């Protein structure tokens, strides 16, 4: 109960709502607290914040918005992983990419792509960047008993090489928490 109230308070503060027993009253539009399915705080192995990710309900589908912060400039591979656990230093605890259909990696791979393959996160010279994309399937499987996480890699994803697109080490990870 305390964890869910903390999440409600965090979302209310983020979206400028007031929390009074019944929660937040916000207009239904993309990005509003009432459309948020899950959020994740991206952190490096030392626990330093590097942005956020959120899954929003959009019509009958889902959209993911990732805001990177204080990351090295350039393109970074971005993937959803099957376990909601981000233990450093290598974040191996997050498990493999979300791949319920047992496909290969990469949208350019003739055998791919699995559902955890996401577009690269482009970080500018100001060390910030945002990427928005729609998930092809629902999010129910992501928020199962062991949760899910989102991972930022050191290098760009080449969109074809199995298992992770040659995207290098895992530099930031966030656990999705139901909103």
C-alpha cells in the first residue's frame, strides 16, 4: 500500500496534480498521469539518475517515451528486458530481451524482430534526448510477476545482430513500476 501511494504521489508531483485521498485528477491526454501504465527511473550502476521511461495508454495501444539525461552524446541501443531487476554493475539481473514470440534480434534481421527491440536513443551534445515509439503488442506481459526493465546500452543498436545488435555494455537500467 505504501509503495502504491508513493507512486501516486510521484506521478502527481510530476504531472502537477494534487493528491487528496482519491488521487490525481488530470485531463485524459497522452502523457497525463491517468494514461500512465508504468514508469521507470533510469540509473547507472552507481545509482546516478539518467532519465525516465514511461508506458502510456494511447487508444487501444501503448506508447513508450524515454527521456535520457546526462548520458554520453550519440546513439544508444535501447531494449526492454524480461525481469524487473537492475542490479549493477552489468545489470545481468534484468535477464534477456522481451521476446515472447521467440524471434531473432533486430528490425533489419530477416528472422526478427523480437518485442524488446526498440529504436536507438539519440543523445545530443547537451547530453539529453527523447525517443517515442508505439509497442506492437499490449503491455500485460511486461507487468507480470517478475516485472520488466528498460536498458540503455553504450553503443548504437545495428538492428540486425543477435542477441543485442552489437550495442555494447549496459550503462543505465530502469525497472517498470505499474502506474
